[in-house]
C-alpha cells in the first residue's frame, strides 16, 4: 500500500477504531496509547488525502481569519 493512497489512510483509521473497541472490551486501556498515536497520524497526514476538498476549504477559511 502506498502512503499517499486513500485506501491506506482508510485502513489506518479503521484499525485505530478497532483497537479502541478492543481496548474498551478487554479493559486494556494502555492500548489506547496506540489509538491516540494512530488518530493523530491520520489527522495530521491523512486528512488531506481522505477529504481533499473539505480539508482545503477549512484550511482556507482558517487562514483568512
């Protein structure tokens, strides 16, 4: 999988969600450290790939303010 592909970032976000659900059900709350790291990674690196139009509009509105 290529890091610039939408499928990669979608997989990573579902992986974070599944790890979160697993941590809740198994009460392994330390597993949420990995969930937080994956979530931040998707937020910072993958948002422009997953939501290109919406991300650019939001960024332009923020820069105008």
